[in-house]
C-alpha cells in the first residue's frame, strides 16, 4: 500500500478514447486535429470532475506527438509523448487561476508565451479556474489571447462560464462539458473494480455513481474511500454506511405499510430510521424521491428520468403496480407539504409522524375497508385482540407505540369514526385536537397552525379596511405642516431625499391634488421614496385619495454645446450660410 495512487489519478484517461461521457467533445477535437483546424484558444466549461483538465492535457499531448496514430491519438512512444507521460514536458504550462490571479501572474505567463517551443510543435497553456482572474489580469491577457504566436495554444477551463467577460468568450472556441451519466460512471467504476481485484455489487457501484452527481473524479475518490474501509469486497451495505445514505429498502417497506394502512408498522420503521442516526428531513426527502420514482416508472416515457440499477428498477415496477397514480400524486403533495414546513416545526419527530398518518389516511381512500378497520384496531386500546389477525400485529409491535406516543391512541378514536363516515377532513382536525390533548409539548406546534388560520381569516377584513375610501378634507396649512413632519422623520432614512423635499413647497389644488415644483428630475423619479412620502401624507391627513404631482422646470434653459458637432450645429442654426459654405467648398466634418 505504500505506493498507493488514488484511482482518480491512476485511471486518469491518457487518450481521447478513454475519456468517459464526453464523446461529442473528444471527437470534435480529434477532427480539428486531423484537419489541422485547431483554434488558438479554447474554453472548456462544465461542472467539476467531468474531465476538462484531462481533455486539455490529452489535447496538448496529441498535438505535440510526432506520429499521431490513424485514430488521431498520441502514439505514447515518441520523445514528446514520453516526456508528457512523465510530466516532464516543457510544452505544457498549467496555471491555477484560483491562486495565481494577479496581473503579475498573467504578465509572467505572457512573457513565457514569447519563447517558442524547443521540442515539439506547440506550447499549450492551460489556465484552470479562469473565472478567478482579476479584471486587470483578464485585460492583461486579452491582447495575447487575440494574437498569440502560431505555436501557442490556450485552453481555459472553468466551472463558471457566466463569470467570464464577453471579450474573452468571443476569442475562444467553447466546449461545454456535460455531467457524466450515472450509467457511464457505474460502468467505469466496475472496470476500475475489476482492475483492482475488488468484488463489487452492482448496486454498490450504482449508489456511488449516483452520489457523485455527474463527477467521475468524485465517484473514484468515494470508491477509494470505501474500498480502503471494506477491503476487496464492496457491498451495497458498505456504501450506504459510508455515505450516510438511507437504505432504499426502508422506503419500500414504508410504502408497503402505507398501502396496507399499517400505521403501527410505519411508526416502528420510522423509529428504526431515527435510531440509525438519520434525521427526519433526510427521511422525508428520501420518501418523496421514492414516491416520485414509483410515479416515473409507471410511465414508459418517464422511466429514463429515474436513476436506478436494473434490478432496483424491477423492484420499483413491482411496487408501482400496487399504487394508483392518484394516490401517488396525493402522497407526493403531502410529503412535499411536510417537507417544506419541517424546519419550522418544534417537534420534528411528531411532524414526520403526522405526515405518515396523513399519508395513511390518503391510502385508506384507495385501500379496502378492512384495512381501515385493521389499522384502527391496532391503535385502539382494548380492542385489538378481538379484531386483529394475530400474525400481522404481534403484541410487541403495538407496545412501544403506545408507550412512546400516547397521543396517537387518543387520536385514533375520533379518527376511526370519521373515517367510517367517509369524511377525511374532520378526521384530520380530530387528529390535531387529540395531539394537543395527549401531549402538552405539542400545543405550541399546533397553535402556530391555528394562529395562521386565524390570521388568514382576519386578512380579508384588514384588506377591506385598507380599501375604504378616506376623504378627510385638509387645507394648505395642514399640508405644509405634514410636509415638514415628513422631511423631519425621513431624515434618517434618506437624508438626500428628505432635504430635497424640504426645499419644495407643496401646493394644494382641487381634488386633493398636491403639486410641487422640483428642480431635479431624479428626486421626482425616486419612486420608492416618493411612494413613502405619499403613504405618509395619506396616513397623516387621513385621506387616501390625494395624489402627488411634481412639476418640472420649463425647458427654457440655454442648451450648452459641448462637442464640436453640437457647436457646429448651433452655429449653423444661427447662420445657415455656414452650411452652404461647407457644401460649396466640399468640406468634410472632421468629427
Ligand atoms: Zn507521440
């Protein structure tokens, strides 16, 4: 292990053929090399870890190779190639703009560009993270980028194309590297695993690939990390433990329990998840994803949107067959609602549990009646032994639930009756009420909702009040007093606006129109502050029909001619003969 090389380096592609998932780019580059149509400057953009720098290096090596192969790859044997492979080539210069972003760094580089290559044809400058260059550095670089010596090629790489100034963009041939597909990463990982003599489960590699979010480099480092932990056998279990991923099995179980309206089992599964160290939100988002996958797999058109190994897809197909589309949509909506409000909840655990209850209720509308009864019986103290099939809910299953959350027991009673009547909504309300009764800690949680509802109810009244028309009469004196009051109170917020307004005299006209003369258009057009002034006056004068009308100074001011053309035009206006003179003498205007 002393010579351990990380996989991302060991398996770094050294030919175009080996680059994963960027076929369009590599073949374009190869064609350009073959036809000798290489641009002077390239911009490689795309997310991190997708092969930008790797492609830049391969390009640099290939164009310097002395015997490029028929498939437009470097021969890996000539002097230039070997020095490249030993990282000893003088023809490649890499600059990390993240740490060398000053003008001096770029000037240094520009200096070096002047010296032609001693061996090989081209000198290649790779500037990584080019968006980090300072504005001055960019400018220092422009000239060189525009007219580089024929032997110089620039490859700029960046993850953030939008930060590159247009003058640079227009001088580069742009290549957009895309995220590498999960399947491509999985394939590559299994190739690496085989080479490293690691026995890997397909599911394990798939999960790593998924977590890498399109970045092969990340996938390879994760692979290394887990292999160093688990040895030559890489299992799905190792992976989820290491990456802190919640096993998809849980979601299959949860969905199964939802479909059977088996609330007790649901709460137990959730308890298990919490005990394994995952937090509620993690579970909620995961459940949302799971339901989404079930929905996607139902339609052949959307299957491609879900990323899962073939065996997992089969599992999804089986479960999806048991779920109706309407139920999935309703469940997704509930999940999303509770996911959004998770952060504001005081009792996170209860929050998720209520979500599960709601989901169970949604399931009941689709589930057979006996399932409803069964679920109700589970939580109804004293009755379970009569109604329940013994094999489905052993005593042990019910016990912890009753001890932990007495709230649910109370809550179920009204719920059941409501459900039997076939109304879903009152059941939900009963549930809330029960929660309050059962556990004092949750009162706060519920009261937020209640007060929000109360707020909603009050809102229309407030709006009505605002819409009332107020036309309290006021006179010039009162207006001026209010005007002064505003300028004094607004001094802190915007001193310039307040003092400008203080200079103007408001004049009350008919229909509550307030006219005021401004000497500066900017003040009258300062909409935010003007509106503050208007609101202030409306409120103070108790009149919401008043309007502000600024008047601008008449345009009788003398226009000063600044440029030569303006001077000429002014002169021509005054003495039209000048134009004739200009025409007769065939004079050209020099401006
Ligand atoms: Zn070569």
